């Protein structure tokens, strides 16, 4: 059960971190070049939380026998990794649409993990 709670905490932190990214990008595009530094720092925080989320999701899979959090966490972290390199390369044709998709994916994960927190049931305990 505790691993489910930890996952909820990590996904919440993930959402908080990624929500800042379009804001910093917008401030940067408005002409405040310092905001790119905040966006770059945010990118490191977002991807670090993403990888942490994958590790916690593995623990949830092993302990609670729920694998869907791992599958969705892995999908998001792959998208974020592509996003990171697209940002560094200035490939905005990819970076901006993928950024929007990634933010939406984390919002959906947040809703799913709070609506249906992974917990051990009799059925999963027997498996
Ligand atoms: C809707 C969301 C996002 C938007 C609109 C956005 C937009 C931008 C823009 C406009 C740039 C500047 C590119 C340039 O000047 O060539 C940039 C750079 C960058 N972005 Fe994003 N971004 C978003 C989300 C993210 C996320 C989620 C990550 C991390 C996973 C990320 C990582 C980066 C990195 C590493 C850079 C390069 C920073 C540097 O040059 O120091 N971005 N982004």
C-alpha cells in the first residue's frame, strides 16, 4: 500500500514540475532570456522525477501486481527524454507539440493514479 502512496506523491511532484515548463518557455519567447535557464533547470528536474517514477512503478508492479503504472510511466519518460534532446537541438517542430502531449499525459496519469490508486486486492494477492 505504501508504494501506491509513494507513487501518488511522485506523480503529483511530476505534474507540478512539468506545469512550469510551458510557462518558462512562454516567458523566454516573450524576450526574457533568463527564463531559458529556468526551463533548462526544469527539464533536469522533470526528467529526474520521470525516472524516479519508473522505479517506484516497478516497486508497485512487484508488490501490488499492478503493471499499468509502469507502462504509462515508461511511455512518459521516453517522451520526456526525446523532448529533452529536441529542446537542446532547438528542434521546435518536434519539441513544442511533444511538450504539449507530454504535459497532457502527466495530467491524465495524475487523474488516473488518484482516482484508482494501485492497492493490493485479494485477486492480485493470489496471483
Ligand atoms: C509545452 C511544453 C514546452 C514548451 C512549449 C517548450 C518550449 C521550449 C522552447 C521555446 C525552447 C527554446 C528552444 C530554442 O531557443 O531553440 C525550449 C528549450 C528546451 N526545452 Fe522545452 N518546452 C516545453 C517542455 C519541455 C519539457 C517537458 C522538457 C524536458 C523534458 C524540455 C526541455 C528543454 C530543453 C533541455 C531545452 C534546451 C534548453 C537550453 O538550450 O539550455 N522542454 N523549450
